C-alpha cells in the first residue's frame, strides 16, 4: 500500500508540476499542435514509455514478491481491470484528458467490489464477465457524450 501511495504521488507530481507532464497532456490532446508549439513529440513519447516500463517493472517485482515465483502470464488477469480502472477514472481513451485522483478512486471502488465478489463467492470467470459488461456499459455511456464531472458554471454578465 505504501508503494502504491508513493507511486501515485510521484505520477501526480510528474503530471501536474513538470514540463514533461504538461507535454504528455499536450501530445495526447493534439500531437500536431504540440509539435507546432515546439514540443518534441518523439522525446515525450519515449520518456512516457520509459516511465510506464519502470512502473510495470515495479509491479512485476511486487507480484513476484507476493507469489514467490515469476511467470510470463501473471499480469494477463489484470488487463481488463486496468482498462476499466482507467476509463472509470476519467482518462480519455483518445488522449489529452485525465485525472490522477479519479483513477485512484476508481481503483478503490473496484477493489471494494472485488472484495464483495470474494465474499459472495463469485468465480473468476463470472468476475471477468461482470468487469467486461461494466466496461461495455461505461464505454457506451461515455460515447453518448455523458460526462462524469459537472461543467463549471460561468460567472459573469448575461448578454442581452
């Protein structure tokens, strides 16, 4: 849990307080505009992939320590949950928008639901069916234009 919190803090600081984080958002939103504004898209993407690889390696080390062994397919069962967490957290699948705290809250919510599945006694197959159905529902809702956050109200004079 401590490593999870430290990783969240590191990624949040990286994304919100550094030029690389702003560059990642810019390249995700519009790569051509980011390039025209002077950003080196390939350098930003390579750094992003390197950081992602570092975090994946950290996750592999933690998993290896938990189960006392290593196998290529250990992470396969987490792929669907990872995609679901990111989409529920408010990260756009086409890039440019995202919120670290939204992802953290979606992780916590899905862990509570998963614990409930364990208490009820759902099989792994049934759990994956539910995660997949939830992912499809969320994708349909988001593609219909629904936003999980309220648009801030504009304050000012009304035009006549």
